[in-house]
């Protein structure tokens, strides 16, 4: 997995990204990409996300997900 990004924002940004990848016992490869912080505040079609699921090479786009966290303890 490679991810290239850049941006210049005139507002505060807190971007969180989680990527999980594994190979199942039957040989299929699975990947999950979830992000929060970019585009999640938009209420129109302008919103964007990098949320998706890949199962055995087939890509499934997910709706915008929300990550729940505490600024005092990011874990």
C-alpha cells in the first residue's frame, strides 16, 4: 500500500488513518482503509473519504466513517 498526499490548509486539521491487511487461511487477501478528519465535516457531495474494503482484489467503497477518540489518549 502506498499513499501520497499533500495539502496546505488554512484551518486546523487532525487526520487519522488506519490500514489493516491480512491473508485469510483460504488464501484470499483482505484490506481495510479507514480515515477520519478530511472531508468528514462536509454535508454535501463535496465530501470525500479514503474508506474502502478490498477482498481478493475487488474494491468496495465505504461511506464516510467516524473514528471516536479522546485528545487526552489517542489509543
